[in-house]
């Protein structure tokens, strides 16, 4: 997969969780992206942000050492930037 396909896959996973599809993060990458997405969406979409945070929290209960700072999530290349993540998720949530 190229970077755009990876980003699109992760955004789709975030959307599934944001829409309250019962899920837990599958791995460290998803859990950290869900957590960061929940943080950046908190003021605009509180229910979606709460769902994202819940999914990441459930993962981190079993794997507490896997939690990373937002800057580390960007450094790993799991997201391009916080503003881009916020903008892409906002666009998707507004066009349900």
C-alpha cells in the first residue's frame, strides 16, 4: 500500500469507530491514531471523539506501554499532521 492508501484505510477505521461501530483498536498504530483523532475532534464532534477515545482506551488497558505522544504518532508516519487528520475527519463526518 502507498501512503495515500494507508491514510485512507486509517481514516475509514476512524470513521467506523466514530460512528459507534463497536470496536477496539487492532494494534498499537490504530490505538494511537484513534486517541489522537479523539483529541483533535473533541471540540467539533464530541460524541465521535468519545467513541474514538473509548476504542483506544480499551486497547491501552491491555497494552499500557504502547501509548505514544501525538508527536511520536506523526514521526512514525501514522498520520501526516494533526491539522490534516482533523480536516479529513471533519470532512468525512460532515458528509455521512
